[in-house]
C-alpha cells in the first residue's frame, strides 16, 4: 500500500501487486487540504490509512485534524474518523520540513499510532514538536491517548516491538526547531504508552564535547538481526568540521547497548551529504547498506550511489560505486527478495540545477551478494583509530600482526570469515606489540582480525589466506 498527497491537495492511495501492476485513487475533501502519511493492514484484510487535513483557507503547513480512513481491497472507503489535535497539549500538526506518522499492530490486535504534533512557544516565537501516542481499535475509535511533551522529536522514524517483550522501540529524529532542543535517539514504550527507557545517541559517545561528533539523525528498518540486535543508521557532523557529514552503522541490542560501529565509505566525497542510509538483511551473515553522497550542496555532477557489503559484526567486506553520465542517487528502502537479492530504487537527474526545473527518472536495480566484489582495497577508505600491520599478506601459514598499542596477556585476538563466522577467539598470552598466528587450518580466503582489550578495540584489519 502506498499513500501520499497530490499537488492539488488531495489524498493519494495506491495498491501494488506482485506482478508490478497497481491501482490508485485520489481522495478529495471539498474545501480541505488532505495528505496521507501511513497505512497498516487490519486483521480482516482492509487497510487503515492515517493522514492530516484542514480547511484549505488555512496555512497548509499547520493542520489541526487527524484523519483515519478504513479502505477495502478496491481502495473504496469503508468508514472515516476525524480527530482534532488542538487541545491543552498541542495546537496543530506543523510540518514545514516534513511530517511522519507511524503505526504498528499490537499483539492484542489494537493499533498503536505515533505522531509528532506541535505546540507554540510564545516566549521564543516558534512551534516545537513532541510525541503523542494513540491506541485505536480496528474501527478507528480511540482507546487511549498519551502525549509525551518532554520528548522533543521532529519525527518518528520507526516503531518495532522488542524481542521477547511487549514493549515498543521507537526511533525518533531530533531537530525540532531550534535544532539543539531535539536529539535523535530511541524510546522504549510500554503497553500503557509510557516511556520506560530512552537513549539519546549523542550521549552514547560521552556527551557533547570538543572532540565528539554530533549525530544529525538516526533511522533503522526495525528488523532484529539474529533475534537480539538491530542495525541503526546514524548521520554525524564531524566535530572539527561542522559542514562535513558522514554515515555510520551502529549495532545495538534491546537494552540499547552499543556493540559495534562502522563508518561507511567513501571518506572524502560527503561535505554536505550523504542524505541517508538504508540496510537490507540478506541472511544471518550478510547486510547490504546503501548510501548516496556528493561533494557539496550544488555539485550534483559528482553524485554517486554506494552499495556496501558488511557482515553482522559490521566488518566492511566490499563496495560498488554506481555512476552514470547523469546523476545517480538512492533514496528509498530496499526490498529483500526470496532469491537473496536486493531490489533498490534509484533515479537519475537530467538538467542543470539553475535555471529551470530538473528532470528525474526512476528505475529499479537488483543486486545480489555476488555482485559486490569483496576486496582488500576497501579497508584503505576507512580512517582507523588504531595502527596495525599484517605480514606476510597474503600468507599460506604464518602471519604477524604488529600493533601500535601495547597489549597484555589477557587481551584477545579474534578472527572472522567473510560470513561473520568467528574462526578464532583466544587470549594472546603475552605482553608486547607483535602477535604471531598459525593460520594453516584456515580455508583459503579473506579474513578480518580484531585485537580487543575488554570492550576496547586495540586494532583491526584484514588478511588473505592463500
């Protein structure tokens, strides 16, 4: 089900089929602005669609009504509900920079709806967004409403149930105006729609400081990898170069502990971008990550899409750069196919940014794991906080790992194959700067090593067994 709006202020509905065919319908409300933002399928096969609307004589960026439509397979409206959000807590839905509404079906069959309405702060003269949860029955009637006015968020990025729990994990994007009053992060919400835990991801790095990169936004596809871990996509501002943003993947568990983080390549072509990142899990060992980037806000001629392959431990395995004679960019969530491939929407842009309007053309590209070359070279695109070298490399039996930091006998050496399977995890057993390993028993191929001291990584790298 696809939802949205049209240029003439109507709501837009589309239902897509497996063969690529679709049916669509616009919903016109006389004298009203209407835009749909989210849809969920009900137990009876109908769809519940969520949007906002308001008298068209009002400013379309500030709408006061939440609209809930139930539609059937043919996109015919079965019933409609409208709720005013102008109350003691909120004034309107404010979305000059975009509005997201998310929904999820609870284990009991009710619908949990997360919205970000706004209230006016007269002292400063701006609208501030916060979170409001709704619980609805399958007729669209409200069971309970819970405003969370102290949880500033510009949008709800994703909702998903935690594993082995009835709590909901809600990923939120900060940036409610002014930007420093909202922080990207995660909230854990119980069945009463109360926040019982939260993590502002700026604090994961030790708080705001002169050497801390600031997180601009956080998103996820909401899937649990191996039943216990989730991959987050973080866009960060470099602490000593505020105009430079970069993208990282972050692996967390349901208790919001961070297990690993990987900065995605390329390193030097993203002064304003990347726009964002999405992931698709192919199996329990391989993850596709897709980013798009450019070297400046108006330098569209250097746009490129990056298809990046990582394992479940966030080790970088390979990358494919997509460029054509025109701009190529990636913007949407990939779809995982049954044959292990990823279907990715891309688009090209023809024409100059000024003057005139650009021309966009969309198309679909399918990637498989074997399409991404697993190379040693991609390691050189990542800056490392540690210094190490491996020799000889490649090797048929013995490798030496030289580490800049001094390790102790209790530190550990870990080796993973390209599927993320741990081949070795043992104590080093001595103190020094050089580790010698016998790799005769390993199969030929590419491997990733890590030297760890407790939760701290002393060094990492790759080697090839011949």
